[in-house]
């Protein structure tokens, strides 16, 4: 009975928070996976980047959100960059996969300042197993039958401003509002994606010859939802080890570690716990793992 109660509570939480508020996955290690939210970052690292990110939210709770992501980015000549981002996201009865190509243009503002303009173009596949709603007595709109297997185009845009010691990022990775599941007054119905707007930045503060403090902030705005703010601080030791913490205001707290295994390979891990009272008692923690190759 306790297990079934947890599943029912999870369903209620997911519908009232995930589906009607922020619909795209959050990333604690977003600084190392910037392509996922901003196409302008493609090629901005002046190297060929390959990355894999796996995020398991509320570990060991059946139906909790799970996200697997892949990124690729490389400069093409002196002013162009291209990339690819693939995101597979599952939440209880929902499953969606997006594949997008990224294109960026580099504008040299000065010797130390660079500005990148980016566009993203791709497709999103969305499925909702609405039969699962009936099991828990949740009403559904007949139009939900039309959601399964839909393949929708989408586009995004972004700006990325960089300096050796700091960066600024602004993006809208999905400009179109595609159909998806939504909740209203206890009834699941056909709704639409809400645009996510990302604004953030970070700074590198040298403490001595071997230590650098790296604070960063990322804000997400979604229409009719509270502003989501990530505050992160990483401490870099001799360029080979990063240790830090993050706080998503009124949502969660995290511990992070990133290791530079070789000059080309980085491995990162983040453990996140919820600060929301409605999920804290059944939250087994969120795990996020990252592999990043810079060639």
C-alpha cells in the first residue's frame, strides 16, 4: 500500500508541477552542456565537443523523470559553428525525444570579447500513454488520443557572449508551441508546450595560482510559472578538479564534482535533493552524470 500511495502522490505532483509549469528538463550541470539550451554555443569552445548527460530524478521512484542527452559541437572555419543535440525525456506516462541541429555565427568584438549568434532547427516526437491516467481515476479529454506519435518541427535561437573570465547566455531553444498533455481542474487534456526563456552568466575569479572560484546563475522563465533560478559555485583546483554546490531557489540543493581525467575527457556528477515539502519525504535524491570530450 505504501508503494501504491507513493505512485499516486508522484502522479499528482508531476501533473500539477511538471505538466502545467516547466516542461523541459532541468540540468544541474548546465555549464558543461550549454548546447542543450543555447544553439549559439556550438563551436564557441574552439574545439570539437562530444557530451553525454544522464539525469535520474527522484531515484528509485517508479515513473519519476529520466533524461538522457547527447551533444556535439565544432567550429567550422573562423566564424561558423555547427552542432547536434539529442534529448530523450520520460516522465510517468509521457515520453518525448527531440533532435536538433545547431548553427552559430561568431562575431569578434575585440581581442578578448566574442559574440555568438545561434539558431536551432529540429523535430520533437511526443507520446503520452493516457491509459495510465484511468488507473488512478483521472479524467481525460478525448482529444488526447491525437497526441501519440506526433512528430513536430521546432526552432530556437540564442546569443552567447564570452570573455576569458566571464560569459553571458540568452536563449529560447523552442519557439513553437507543440501539442502535449496538460492538467486543468483535475482533468488531463490536450495542451501545448510553453516557451522557455533562459538568461544566465558566470564569472571566473582567480584565488591563487592553483584555485579559481566559478560562480554562475541561470534563470528560466516560463509563462504562468514562477521564475526558476539556479545559483552555482564551483571551486577549481589546478584545472583538474572542480567541486561545488548549487541551489535552485525553492526547489532543490545539489553537490557537484567534475574531474578532468585527461586533457580531452571530463567526468561530472551531481547529487540533488528536493527542498519542497510535498516531495521531500519520498525523494531518494536525483543523480546526474556527465561525460564530456574536447577534441
